[in-house]
C-alpha cells in the first residue's frame, strides 16, 4: 500500500478514473493580486470545476516560470506577500473545501529559509497535500523524500520532452501524487499550438510510468489543448499562466465580474476533460 493512500491527490485521481474524467489542475499565485481577492479567485476556480488547486508561493528567482507568472510573483513580493500568508490562505481554503487537493508550487530556498522539515510540517498542518519544487533534483532529494513520506505529502517532480529515458525512470520512481510533464522546452506561459515532440513525450513517459498519474502543464490554455493532451495519455492538465493573465486583465472590473469570468473559463476547460 502506498503511504499516500489517504492523500487527497491520490483519492482525487482514483475518483476521476472511476468517472472516466481527466483532471484539471489550476494554478494561482498566493496572495495575488491581494490576499482577499485571491481567496475569492480560488473559490471561483473551485466552483468552476477545478479538481486540484496549485498555490504558488512567490519567490524572487522563479526560474521555471514564464513572464506572466514571474511578473505576478514580483508584484506579490512587492506587496509584501510572505510564505506564512500563503499558508494562511491554504488554511482558509482547506476549511472551506475539506476534500480539495491543494499543492504548493515554490522553490527550495523558501523551505530552506524556514527549515526544510519545519516548513513542510507547517504546510501539512495548514492543509497542504504535496509540493512541486522545480529546482529540486532527484539526486538531492533524499531528505525531502523522507520528510514527504513521514508527513504523508506528495513529492511531485518534473520531466521534460528532452529528459533521457534513464532520468524519466529515476524521476517516476520517486515522484508521488502525480508526475508533472513539462509540455515544451523552456518556461511556463501561454501557447497557440504544441509540437509533435510534446505528444511523443507524453506517450513515452506514460509507457515508462503506466501506474503513475501523468499531469501535463506549461502553455495549456484552451479546451482544445485539454482534449489534445487527454487524448494522448495525460491523466490531468495544469493551467496557470492563462488564469494569471485573466486576473491581470481585470483592471477596472469588479471582483465579482472576475469571479464570473474565471468560473466560466474553468467550466469550459473542465467540460473538455471527460473521456
């Protein structure tokens, strides 16, 4: 039995497969554009049908993120958003949605600064189900994996289209909850289309990790993208930059209007996820 059998991420993927659906994972930057609006944004996204929420903790050097999310991180830090504020946001979200899987996406320095294990304990206590740390390599992950196991948290690693088969196998061996498949070379951000290498990569990774939940992110923004990834073997898709862009575009409109827009957008993505 997996140590994650009671983890909300594992339960969610089990339910999705039983319902013949693919998962929709939606990203928000913690505390952005401000803490109160961020809570309302999460509610709208969950009401729209998001299966898992990924909450970014802003970091000053977000190497895996594209310009849209980098800018959001910069603005959030400028406004004084701290890791503790993000944990408080998770606490409130957990209280409101007891069954919702919540994943933290951030960088190792954030955990290091607070004491790696201590921060993971605080995150678990707040209601977190797992971590995505793009700068955490498999080779350096021994302690992180042990802490994750002790706390029943998922440790989600990334693989890219140019990752070697040996490295894919090593990553699949340690990644729990789901494996984050990077759809393109480079950083996150919206795209109009995907190259054939993306679909080949998904199929290849699925071949090596048939029992793993494969989630594809970076550049996904339309129902057509959701269908394309799902039809080629993805168990879930991850949408981030497109959501942050909608928040950025909400200059003069009310938060209620933004919530409506996000709810409808997420609904359209979720509708494309049924097999």
